[in-house]
């Protein structure tokens, strides 16, 4: 229910709805009128940082995120809901205010398909920035889907906790964590040069070492467990999907839990 207007009190009205401020100013009793909100607003917070270009199957993480975003956008549009989008990397790259219509949805998809190709694209990943933008830009409650691999730097942890606490209290935040199986298991291919897609840092790694592979897998597992724990703490419903695999089943499970 949302506030609609104020009118003079009539016999039979619920006295609990009296607006005492207006009543005092006008010297006549007034009550607040509410109306049921049937129209929802769906916001897509999509990670367009460099790590999205990784993929060892038939698609990259970026391509999978875009596909899922398109499915969610068209689903919301078919039920008459507004759809908006926030594209982010180290900061908010583009904000598309929520609106209705197939043409608007196609615009969002077109922007997502072109994301990451711009020379002016930011580096790094900050999940706290899009969440803060969501809180400030939308005064009314919305359902916000965060599509990301959640590979954010440790220094963003504190800011993310604060932003997530506020955003999840005001909006219905849902996380769709997109990953590639190879991110958690390093193959034995000898000595290779690894490059961080977001910072440009380069490092030589001896993948033939079993100890190195095990340490890598353990660190990644520990990091993802921390992400899951954080989302669970703030009661954020989560779906975990992998590149090259059927994401529909995971989305169905997500909505069934809700």
C-alpha cells in the first residue's frame, strides 16, 4: 500500500488514518488515503567489469549475465512492470531509469551487449557503488537483481556490507552469482603467465605444482564461501549459475524459494 492523497474525514472512516498535521493546519479532520500498488519495478544491476570476459566453455560470464538479464527484463515487461538497469565496474558506468515497454527492454539489452567494449570503461569491481546508487535513485521499493561474479577486492568489503545492509532493508535484493568452473580449479599446463583482467597485473604461475593448484582452489573456495555467508547474513536470495550450463533450473529454484 502506498500513500495517495489526503481528504476530509467522513463518518465511518478509520480514525487511525487521520493526518494530524493537516488536521491541525486546516482545523478540520483529514485522513490519509492509500492505494494498493500493483505495479512493480525491477532493477537489473549488471557487472560489466573485465572479469566478465572470462569463459572456458561456449560462453563468457558476460554473455551469460546478459542473457539472464534479457530473460528477467522481458519477463517483467510482459507483466506490465517497469524495468531499469545499472551497469557497473569500479563505479556506476550507466544508469537507465525504469520504464515500461518492449522498446525500453531492447534498449537495455543493446546497452548490455555493447558494455565492456568502450575504451572509457572503468576498471576493477565495486559492488557497493551500484547498491548505493540504487538506494539513492529509487525512493520506492523495487526488486533488484545483482548479476555478477562477486569477485570484488577485499578493500570493498566494509563498504559493501554497509551498502548491502541499507539496500536490502529498502529493496528486495536478489543475487545471481555467475561463474566459470575453471575459476575454482587450476589445470596442470606447466608454467604460464596469468593476467588480471581488471588490474592488468601479471604473474608467472607453476601450474604443474600440486601444492600451488590446491592452494589456489582453497583460496577461491574460501572466498566464495565468504560471499555466500555475506549474502545470507542480509537475507539476500541467491542463485549460482555457471557458464555453459542450464541456468533455467537454478532460476526456477530461486523463484520457488521466494
